C-alpha cells in the first residue's frame, strides 16, 4: 500500500509485493486509508502479478463509486461558490477537489466525502442563509450562531442525499496553535480551473501548512494525508519554502509541518530540497512523533488512541513544555457542538460547555489502548 501511495513506485518491487499479498486485507486497508484511487492506478500498471478477478472487480466498483461521488460533490462546490458570489461572500475551497487538482493534477485523484469551504466569520450568517436557499439543511441554526457558539464546523447536508458541505471560518479552524489570519489566506489565494470555472483555493504554501495541520489534528491515522503531502511537494516544484517556513512560524506549526514532511520522506520517498530536509530531520521532537505515528498507522482510521497518548501527542506538537501544555489546555477547553448542553444551544454557557467537554473526552478516550 505504501508503494501504491507513492507517485513513482518501483514496478519490480510492487510486482513482487503483489505476488504475496493478502488481497482481501489490501482492499480493506486501502479503503480505510483512503488510497483506493492510487491503488487502482498502480495495479493497472503492473502486468506480472496474478491479480484475482474478484479483487479487480471490487476495486473497480469502489473506484467508480468514488469517482461518481467526487463528480457530484464538485458540481455542488460550483453551485455553492456561485451562490456565495451572488451574495457577496468571498470563499475559498479547502481540501477536496481543489487539493486533488493542486497536488495530483486531477480533481478526482484523491478520496473525499464532503466539500470544505472557508469564509470570514463575519459572513457566516449570510453564508448560512445562502446554503438554506440552495436547499441544504443547516445543522447549526442561525440563532445558535447569533448566540456566539462556535462549532467544529458549520455543517450542511442536502436532504435524502450524501452531499455534505462544511463551512469553516477563522474561528472553527482551532487546531492552529496561533490565531489564523484569514485575510492573509484570501490575499495569497489562487484560482484553479475546473472546466472553465475558476475555483479559489489556498496557495500551495498555505495548503501545505494546512494539510499538515489537518493530518496532525487526526493523529495522521490515514495514509492518504501523508500521500497528499508527498504529492504536493512533488507536483508543486515552485513551492517557496521560505514562505512555507514563515507561515508555519506565524501559526506555531513548525513541528507539525516537520512531522508531515518526515512522514512523506520516510514512508513515501518524498524528495525535498536539501536545506528543507535537513531542518526537518534536525527536529528531534518531530522524529519522536513520527515514531509514535508509525505504531498506529497500520490500523487506519480505526486506530484506538487513548486520552493520555492523545494529550501527550498534542503537547509534543509544540516545542517547549509550557507551549505544549497551553495548546492541550486550549483544545481541551474549547467546546464544540458535541459539548453543548441539550436545550442550551442558544445560550452563552462557555464555562459549563468546557467542563462538559472535559468529561466527554475522558469518557470517550479514557481507556488507553496500550494499557
């Protein structure tokens, strides 16, 4: 699977691996790690391995389903952007088809199950109205927004479909240790061509920092996030690494970015400029995080990471004891919609919500998998 996730695998080695693999397990892991598309692409290129017909059929079915889902979501993305533009709401597409086109050259080259859009927090009420006008159900009602509650994301779904749009603002992207400057993101943004339609998204430098932060948010449990880093640095050869470093420093994510780069280097043979690789390998804290990630990565997104290990991992994402402790404390005491007391969604009760969050996290992750 690692060989397939690399954009330039060794055909001889890949053929040898396929000749002795467990096909059912390979398919299960590929789906769990979000790398069905590259797996299918690599297997088509290998002629010497005796690939079972049933495996090919199942893989093709999964790839076809992802392709159709991606096309449907891309169409919804265009509709949402047009609706926002008509309402005077500036927006950027995060991840999804934009990242796929940026990093792989094709909008359907990676797996995604929803569309993420970034708007200014000042525009979230108008964005909610625009989404409801398009026929979406708002899972965070306008009156909740007006009450000052900040969810993990503003979640919208189209009834009787699997179409999901998640709208973010600078306040929902809380996994950056330092405050996100949304104006800088808009100022640096680029426009990608989707069949003649311009889709605004993050610059390659901002996208690389964001994808590393997203992978760290989820403890790098899925190989696809590492593959995204590898693909981005391989395709975007004009990446300005000085700008990447400046962005990472402003946001306090230098170690987070180093971790993502080290994973891409060690697992997927990424190629980086020598000074960039040297800086990443010199970060001993990042190397320690990579060692931990490798212990749970084989399990995919079903990995069980207990409360203590989660807190320790979060703390070590930031150099320095107090910086790490402050980061963990802020995340632990920043309630989302899962922590709002039933019937109090419209009330300002941040202290009670924060306490509820602590108890919820303890109940959900309190039993460490390695105890």
